[in-house]
C-alpha cells in the first residue's frame, strides 16, 4: 500500500511468533520491508533534547527501524517531543509539541511541508479535506488550520489547555483536562456551542460501534477526586452512563479495538473493557509488574495489544506485543519515551 524507498533486498524473510523473540534492530534502514501493514511508534524523546522520532516495525519480518524519520530525511530531525501522529489526505501529520510545529510527510515518510504559528500543539483533527483543528497545551485555544495552505487561519478561544478530539454530526468534542468539562464545537461555524461535565482530567475519548462517545478522565489525586469513564450520546449530548474508578487510581491512554466494541486503557497495567459491561474490571488484563507502561495501542489488523515500556525515560524503550487474551508474543526496541502508535490499515 505504501512505498518505503529503494533499499537492499534481504536474502530471506523471517516468519516467527516465538515468545520474546527479538527482531533485528536496523539504525539506517538498509532492509526491504514486506507488504504487511506497518506499525509506527510515536517516540516523544526526552524533553528539550530534540529526540523526537518515529520507529517503524514490520510485523511480518519483525524488523524495526528505530529512527525512521531520520532514515527517510537524512540530516534532519523531527524536533522536541513528538506528541501524536495522524494520517489523512494521504499524508502523515506529526505533531511536535515543544517545537511548536506540525511536520507533514508523504506516504514514504519524507517531509513535504510544515505548519507553523502554533504554541504547544497536541493533536490534529481533520474536519474536512481543507480544514483541521489542532489542540494546544499552552495557547488556550483551538487552532484552525487551512490544509490547502498548511497554515493557521484562525482560532477558537477555549480559556484552558486542550487535548484529544473527535468529530461526529458536525460537532468536535474536545478534552479539557484542567476543568470538569469537555467542549463541544460546531465545526461549520467554528464556535463552542456547549460543554459536558465529564469530571476533571479528561485526556482521551473514542467513538464506539454505536456512535457513542466514551471519555476517560483521570481525576485529581491531590484533591482526592476519582477518575471517571463516561458514555455520552453525541447527538443529544446526554450522559448515558458513568463509571467511577477507585480512589488513588489514575487511568489513562484510552483506545479502541477494530470492531469498536472494546475499550482499552492503562491502569496498573493494560485494562480491557467491553462496551456492554456494567462495571469496571477488577484487575488488569495485563499486569504491569515492573514495567513502566507509558503508551498502548490496538493493532486493527491483528487485534494484538501493543504496550510501550518507557523504562527510566532516559533509555530506549521496550515495546511488548500481546494477544487479545493478554499473552505476551514478542518484543522489540523503539526509541525514547513512546506514548502511542499509528497502525497502517
């Protein structure tokens, strides 16, 4: 589906699914990648060290290129803190938080453009082929981007910092972690029209197979405010169900499987929550143990669970791959502080 350059053909391809079978680590990318759908690891890098990178993993050959952006763009760096990646309009949009920019790459991950004029961007949400919203950590506004010019053309005042976003029914739902509320924006007028009380610390949200919105709020430990998982009807904006986490738990990193019927999040390990459940799970599907899980993702092509162990944050991380039942299947090295994944489809 996507080209990956002219590179040396391997004499053979490894097919293996052994537990903890570690793939070869390729720093310069002198390999041929298979036709399998690739996995992009989003590596933040250590703050102010300009270590942001993308690691590319080929599930079929189990080969990994730790610094894929640098491989495809010699003598260039992504910048400081890669927060998120989104793929639309046949391009990758790499949101580089502390460098105040978004790097645009083609389907070979070669840089073709850049969006500037941002303060501390977090996530980019396509509204149409010509327009996108960008949330921001410091600007107290949603940036409005013209995708035909790759330029900021407006803003929506939010008064607080903003995080993840989704869109449905011409409404953008925006997390606002320092308040109890989530913003609702009319994407036609670019105006905030409403807000919904989802509890303090909302960072993540997803849409399930029934077009219901799920919002994960971490709470506020220092004030003894518990985290919350909330289901909302995005048409009526009514809260349909709410689950409260036990005291002193800080759930995060909400994501969804391919069939959109099962939620996953981090909470002392990897937790699994089918959307029809009447209560939160009592224990994680995958216990963290001594691992420092910092990011997770569910491969829509295989249903496998990818979990990133950031270790001590100052060394290259381990990525663990688990079956849907939580059995460890393999592991590989990424770069520094991976917070999530983008899966080709």
